[in-house]
C-alpha cells in the first residue's frame, strides 16, 4: 500500500501548478499571457525573472522531493521509477488545471537529480551548452531530455531508470511539438526575444 500511496501523492504534488499560483498571486493568469505555458520560461517573461526563477526551483523541487521520499522509504526500484513518472505526469496533466500543465522539463530534471545526480549534471551541461550556442531554450530542453536515457545507459544505470528517462524524453519531445515545428521552419524565437516560448 505504501507504494500506491507514494505514487498518488507524487501525482498530486506534481499537479501543483507553481507558475499559475505565482501568477494568480500577482493578478495574472499566465495561461492567457505570453505563450500560455505555466512553466518557468513563460512565467519569467510575463512576471519577471524573479518569479520565473522561483517557478523553476519549485518545479525542480517537486520532482526531487517525490523521488527523494520514495528512496528514503526504501521502496523497490520499480516503485521509485513509478513515483518519478507520477510526479512528472502530474506536472504535464495537473488535476488542478483540468489536466493542462507544463512541458515537464524542470520536474523531470528534479526526478533525475534525486536518482542520478552525477548524470543530471551532465544533462545540465548539455542544456547549457546548447542554449549558450543557439540562445534557444526549447532546443536545449529537447536535447537534454533526449540525451537522458543515453547518458543513463552510458553510466550503467539500471534498465528501469533508463526506461523512465526514455519515457520522459518522449513526453517532453511531444510537448515541444510546436517548438519543433518552428525550429524546422527557422522561426523559433531566441532567448530574450519578446515572443520567445
């Protein structure tokens, strides 16, 4: 029962819409401003870098906390992986926002940070390098996400964690479908531009 309880609680934790809550406190519905996304990038554009950074930290923290608690309770690796997937899916499909959430990058990184901190540093380096060279956040996010299962495999992580990372990579890529279309057409805005998404 403890495993099922952890998975349910992880989903509910992931469903907490950080960006939306911060926007509401400021009298702004971030779903109706900028790109309409509740993630840190849009929050930073609409509400300022401070609230954007806070959204990022909390969204990462959601993923980290859920998996950290599962690890502390010493449940099996399958359950740890399912907790990670649950908190991630909670962010993507939050029950509190009628299942319309963010793209999951920050929460996935939080999950990875809890189960594989060294590998996560590699992924952060990949993200930073791509964004620094291209100034396109979505490209860095997709590249890091797609790299995750490969990095986990190279570092000889258990197949269950590789599968978890692979699932998240697929979902993050899917959630960036619009960004990918703009990347292919050369119209994806760069970081700092007024209409970046």
